C-alpha cells in the first residue's frame, strides 16, 4: 500500500497492523477505532482525518503529519516490548529478515491544530515534534520525551494532564510553549531546562519539583511562588516566580 491515496476513504475499524503505509495519503479519511499498531507510516499524511479511538501503538511515524486531525482518545503508546510477537520481530530483525527500528521513538511528527483530547501518549518519544495550536486537554503523556518540541499556543487548560508524574519524569528540555494555555496543568517533576513559557498562561499550573533551570517565563501570566515548591534551577528572569529558584 505504499504511497496509496486513501483520502476521504472510510477505514473505520480497519486492521492495518504492521502495514506498509509509508507516504500514504489519509487526508479527510474516516478511521474511527482503526488499528495502525506496528505500521510503517513514515511520511504519511493524516491531515483532517477522523482518527478517534484509533491505535498507533508501536507504529513508525517519523515525518508523518496529523495536521487538524481528530485524535480524541487515540493511543500512541509504544508496543509492549516483551510480547511473543515483539520478541519474534526482534529475532527476525537480527536475522536480516526485517529492518531494524525503534518503535518507541517518533521523530519530527506534526500534530499542528490536531484535536488530541484524552489521547494516550504515555512513555512516548516525540523529539522535535510540532503541536502548534493543538488541543491537548486531558492527554496522558506522563514519562514523555518532547525535547525541542514546538507546543506554541497549545491548549492544556483545566486538563488535569498527567504531564510529568511518571518515573522517570517527563523531559521537555528546550521545548517551545510560547503563548500556550497551561492553566491548571500538572508539570511536577518535569525536566524543563531551557523551555520557553513566554507569554503563556500558567495559572494554577503545578511545577512542584520541576527542573526550571534556564526556563524562560518572560511575560507568562498567573505566576505564583506556591506553584514552584521544591523546584530546582534558576529560571529567566530569576525572580519570575517570586523568589530565586535554588540551584
């Protein structure tokens, strides 16, 4: 199916497990509860698709795009790494029958304007991904890796988001959260070194125990010292949270 044009096709409940979907077009497709687990979907375009309740567990999504897609309750968690199927797949890869890959890592995926409310991204790896203007309310992405991701104007408001409560903590180093709505989100224990919160709304946000060294809160709204209990590192400006954060 590589490079197939499936735009506007109804793929609801479809089983596309481990399918080769590289560079396929799914624009405006209806994929309710479809399963893309383990699929090879590098460079695929899911723009404006309806992917509610779909599953992408362990799928390879490098350079794919989900712009303006409906992804409520979608599952982007890694595969279970020790199931018989996964073990067999690794054996086949070692024997040269399958190319090697790291299904838990997703590079440079675009989720701009996507509706991801209540999606599951726990333990996901999304370095340099773009979530500009995305709706992330209620998303479960504890222990997520978002190094250098772009979350400008993304909405987390009132989500009670499980953003950083996992062990190890979520990594958002150098992540851009400029003008994002983070009100009442949970970022406790997160690695936020060098992250940009410029002009964001952080009202009621929980930064307990977070590493905010070099994080930029210039122009951020709703800052209060009580939000930074046990936070470490010195933010920019140093007194933005009502005190100098301990080094």
